[in-house]
């Protein structure tokens, strides 16, 4: 178990075990790769981040992951790998999120990207992402670096 503070000083617990905090998490986050690049979305308020969101009622977390990637980037997921789970103890609520690594098959233009401006492809995630105002706060804690290390070791 990895414990640290996030960008807003909330406590985060991250684990690579099999669903340690909840069998049915209500949130998902998907680290996506397409043709040797990282695929992110540009959220209208938060800035660039890997896609994700809330699991809808009647939906499995994996289905939410595939749906959110399509909605926010137009990408079709070819393979989805479970990476881990994290829990954020916020001031008002606790959020539990599954992290996945997705291999993307194709990117198709969408008429809407919902609350985002759509796909962004990056060769590299900048080292100093924490200091960049065009990146989202969810990219600014140790969840990103720990998960990226694991993904690079296992898949990339
Ligand atoms: P809506 O209900 O969609 O309007 O969103 P919300 O702002 O209430 O957000 P959500 O329920 O997704 O998350 C509630 C709080 O949890 C946020 O304000 C953040 O402080 C925190 N949070 C959510 N997701 C993450 C994340 O991926 N990383 C970190 N560090 N905190 C998160």
C-alpha cells in the first residue's frame, strides 16, 4: 500500500492488489496508449488528463472504462488491463477508483466529447506535470507516476 497526499492535500491510498477497497468502485481512470503515444483528453475545466469518470448504475467498472474512453477521446479499446485501485479521502466524500491500462485500436472523430475538448496524443508525459496549469490535478499526485512505472514494466 502506497499512502500520500494529492494536489489538494487529500490523503490517497494506492494499491496494486485485486480491488482492495471495493469490489464495485464508482469511479474509473484509464491510462491509454495508441500507436506509441499516450492518449489523454483535454477536460474543459481541469485540463489534460487520462480519461475516466463515474460508473453508471447497472454498469460494470470495465464497461464504464471502455465507455468513458470512447466518450472523451473517440477511442475504441482493444485490450483493458486492471492495474490497481486508489481511495481518496476528500473533505466531503471518499472516492474509490479503479485504474486501467488500455491499448487503443482506433481513434474516430466524434460529434461531441462531452465535458472535454477531445483527444490529445503525447509522446511523453512531461516530468514537471505538477507545475503545468494545462494539466489536470488528477495527473499531479503519485497515482500517475506509480501506475506509469507499473505499466511500463508490464506492458509498454
Ligand atoms: P461531479 O459529481 O461529477 O460534479 O464531480 P465532483 O467534483 O463531485 O467529483 P467526484 O465525485 O468525481 O470527486 C469528488 C472529489 O474527490 C473531488 O473534488 C476530488 O477532490 C476528489 N477526486 C476525485 N477523483 C480524483 C482523482 O482521480 N484523484 C484525486 N487525487 N482526487 C480525486
